[in-house]
């Protein structure tokens, strides 16, 4: 017969055990059972039930204050699988368990903030590499390529005007870096070109060129093209073109603007301040610039070209230079 759900099966009778002995579920549940102990089902066993008032077969109750004897494990009925023996949990490999409240999580390390607002980390500027030729068919488009251009020419050649116009109208971000503007950052003790070329003026020129090269590398590292202008002499490659290559990189594309002498004299006469030179100085510089012929660098004669036309011609020259970089 099946007992109620949740009630354990009674153990079978043992030799010498009276049939009316009460089986307690506490043997299998040491912690006790919430309900009363199940009664012995009728007809269980083979012997007669003793009459009331006869000799009792129950064990005498323990004294009120005596400790209860330990319960021995009851035998398991036949056909019922034996429950697994309780095993102690394995000892943890780490430090002993903490029985108190869990420790509070440690605060994350404080992050160091810059001292100023608007802090932006710039990529490290490096030498400008040779422009990459796109694999698409046709001539490369210089208006959408990140470039570093050096515009060379004598005083009055229109370098600054053409460079500003060209940089303003490109389809990609482009910066104009003028060597003369950087040289004039020095206010007190400025080496005026009208005073002639000496050790002081050459030192300030070298400093300004390094500053322009540093600015160009940082602009290019952030995807911004650059056009620089300078009156570079072909007979002084270490001070002029070689220095620019050293400070900017081998990918610098030099282009020479060389109008006629009459044109540069007229444009120089329209200048004022320390930007205006004597006619003798202009003629001397223009004569030294003639050494660029036969150098392999592209030369634009803008004697009869306005600024927009010269800028368009500059794009054509740069497209050829990107496809076949000059060796200089």
C-alpha cells in the first residue's frame, strides 16, 4: 500500500523486534517532521496486537532531563535505493570563508584629469611620406588628396596670394603656412631682411623653418593638407630645399613660381613695410632663382596669369607630381 505523498516508508521488521513497535521518521529526518508520526498501517506484520493494559513493548521514555540518545540510521526497505551518504563539502583552496557581512567594494582608482579644459591628444607628427597614388584609372585629383606643397619663388612672385587662394578653395581641409609670417612672430630683435643677410637673420630663418615644418607635420597627422611658401635659393640646398625636406619629409612637393623680372619689380613696388625690398635686392634674388631651370622641379611662369588661373595650373602640376613624384 502506498502512503501519503511525502511520508517515508516504514522499515521492515527485524528479528526479535515486536510487530507493534512504532517506527519514527526522525531516524531518517534528524531535524524532525512538521506533522505527527505516521501510524502503523493495519495488518502490517504477522503477530497479534497486544491488548490494552498488557505489557508494553515500547522502550521506556528517557528521563526528563537526560540527553536524548543519538538516533541510529534505520535500515533501508528492500527494493528502495539507499540514499547517498552525506559528504562534507571540499575545503576551499583559497583563504578561509568570511562569515561576516560581505566587504564593501573598493572604490575605483581616481582618474587623472588634465589641468586645462579642451584637452585633445594629437597624433605624433612624423615625416611626410610620398603621396600615395590611388589605384583608380585616370589622373589623381589633387583637390581631394592630402598634400604638403612648398611654393618657391622670389619676392613679388605671388607665392602668398596663390597659396591662400589655393588653400581656400580645396575640397579637403588645407592650411597655409607662410615662412615670412612665422619670422615676424619675433617682435623685439627681429632680423629685418632690409638689413641684409647675416648670422642673426640666418638663425631666425632656420628657427622659423623648423617651426613651419613642425606645424606641417602636425596638420598632416590630423588629415589637414598644407601649403608653405618660401624664397628658397637653388644654390644653397642645405639651408633651403634640403632643410625643408629634412623638417617636413620626403613627400613634400616643391613647385616654383617664376615670373619675369619686370613683373616682380612691379609687385614689389606695391608692398609696404619690411616686406618691400629695394629694386637691387629684388633683381639679385630673381637672378639667383634662375638656377631652378634644369633642376627637375616643376616651374610655373605666371607673368601673365592672375591668381585663379595660377591656382588651376598649380593643380595640374600637382596631379603630375603625385603620379610621378619628383626626385630632389
